[in-house]
C-alpha cells in the first residue's frame, strides 16, 4: 500500500505546547469575542489555521543564521548574504528587503500608480488591491472563469484570461496601465497555480504594449511545484529552474517572505529598471528604512536567506502540497465539499454547500468558522459575506460574493498529520448535525474591513 501522504521530512527538536480548553470555556471565549475569531486569544486555540503567513516553523539552520545576524545600519553582512540568495533564486538586477509583502506593494504603488490608472492581475490579494486604491488607482481581476466554479478541476485555475486581458489593454492602453501583475499562487481564488504557458502569454501581452510586468510572488515555490507536477515539459526540471524561468519573464516582483521563504516576518521588492529602483530606494528610506535592511533586523535577513532555499526544497514541497491534499481528501471522503482541485497553502471548505438552509445574509461561512471552534478549538478564516458583501451606494442594495468559504490555511512545518486528522474529524461531526446549525447577525459592523472587528450574535 502506498502511504496516503508523504511523511514529514523533519523531526521535532523544539515544541510549543497547545491546549484544548473545555467546551464551556470555548463557549464563553466565543461569546466574549462577539463570535469573531479575529477577536479571540491565540492561547484559546488548539489548532490555529487562520493563516499560513508568518506562522511557519523555522529550521535549525534558520535559527543558527539568526545568531549570525549583523545589525550594522548600512551594508551589513546579513544584507549581502540575502542579496546572494535573492539574486540566485529570482535573478533580478535590483532588490530591497521590506518588513512584509504589503510594504513592498505600498512602495511599488507609490512609485508607479497615479490616480485613475488601472492595474490588472489574475486576482489581487486584498492588501495589493488596497495599496493600489490608496494611490487613487483601480485594481482589475481578470482570472479565467473556471476559477469561480468550485467543482471545476482545471489544473491551473489561477490563470489569467488572456482574451479579457487583451481587451482590457486595448480599452485602457499603456497610458492608463502603469504596470500589470499576476499573483502566484492565486490566494484569493483558493491557492490555485498559474501555468508557465499562461505566464508567458501574460508577459508577452504586457511587453508588446510596453507595460512593466510584476509578479506577486508570495507563494511562488508552491506554484512552481504545481508546474512541475502538472505542466507537460516541466517534469524533469528542478523547482528552482522553473522559478528562474518564471521570473525571467517579469520586470520585477513583490513578495511576502512570510509564506514561501518560511520566516515569521519579512518581504522583498525586486526589479530590473535602474530609474525605478532609485525611486523605490527613496520611498524605502522614507517608509521602511535604509535600503540594506528595509524595516527588518539583520537577523531577519539571515533567516530569510536560508528560508528561501528551504522553501524550494522538493522533499519539503512534496510533503507540503501532500499535506494540504491529504486534509482535503479526508474532508471530501466525509462528504465535505472543498474547492477543487486542492490548492497549495490551504483547504477552502464550501460552507454554502454544507449549510444550504442558511441564507448568505445570515453568514453560513461565519457560522461554520464559529462551529469549528466550538467543536474542536480550531480557527479558520471566513471568506464569504462577512469579508466581501458590500452595500452598493447607487441602488442601496447588498451585493454578496458568489461563494461562502471557510479557509483552513496550513502553517508550514507546524502541525502533524494527526492534527489534520483531528481537523477533518471535527468537521465531519459538524456535517452530521449541519441541519441544526443556525446563522448569525451583526451586533456591530464597521463600514470598512468589517471582518476584523465586527461582532455577532446567534440567531
Ligand atoms: N500577496 C499575497 C498573495 C498574500 O497572500 C499576502 C498575504 C500578501 C501579498 C501580503 O503580504 O501579509 O506579508 O503583508 N496574505 C496573508 C494571508 C495575510 O493570510 O493570506 P503580507
């Protein structure tokens, strides 16, 4: 019998205790937080799948690198070690560290985006979207239609719709599009990869029109691993070679290193253009810090330099992607629908399908998030009407998202397979009593970024 998942390619040297508090304690913790999992204490979580960002476990090599951190203000050894790694992995002419991904996005938008201009992508992550809007720009999401169908098994559901992009560029032109982007993997669409073929077509279109092409590279290694697994012609290439091929297509990138560089804090901005880099450095000094540390400590730069290689390790990636697929399979076998095919960094549970009796204005995905905490002390994140429903100012009606999802993001190298079995069992128990579960209503809801601070009460 083949093993149902690749065993963890590491053993455990340091542990952090976690504790499942009693059902009564969980109930009162929920009530006190106004049934909002963002408002709860991490110590009251048994298994925390809120995000895979900055929540991974660093290796002994990374902790050893931390001790070598050089805290010199300018030109630190740590910077040069990171520079060597970044040049080797990504191959751009210029780079600067930032404190996390959104800082890189902020700087890029400050340097390139003018009010009224458009920035297309497959799907912008919400911080990228907000950073473009903060400069008066307008983000546009041009992902293929298959991305919106949770059952569709397209192998590269993160792909850009090339026809839509062509029409978009024809409509707005170079003057109104200061840069074009693509997010790998597509987090907002379920952690779905983009194919190399699609990346090439996107790069060609941008370049034929003189538009600089930037990649949001937060989960690039997972994307490259999927290319190796699924795209003809890439089976024999190393993930690192695939990454070099991918970044050679672009003019630059922004990256949250809290994902595939397996660090707890950090980001990167890279580009080839000399003048743009001068402007980026000036912005960086204003907002982040001197260009050789960019808002991080020297030790953080060293941890990132090591983590970049660990994130590309193919034994690690096989375990990582296998772990996510394993959790999804356990859920699907129990009759719990998830976005297909399973993405890289998390499992996106279709809460709307589990609770067909809860209307979207009573928040089925929020109800599932709350129920999963109640059942097993597990925290996921609602990606549904709490996060995305918006009141249209023109006709004063509510617009709801197409899907009601609960994302279970898997921190890197942090939880074992038995933790994931426990998650699947908890969800299966909820499924068996699904018809008894009711929705929620707001007792407080701010106008912007509601999901972080809203309060609820059960119906
Ligand atoms: N781009 C993508 C695709 C992301 O998923 C994130 C963060 C960012 C940019 C911003 O990076 O957090 O370092 O500033 N995603 C996290 C998540 C928060 O939970 O998916 P950051």
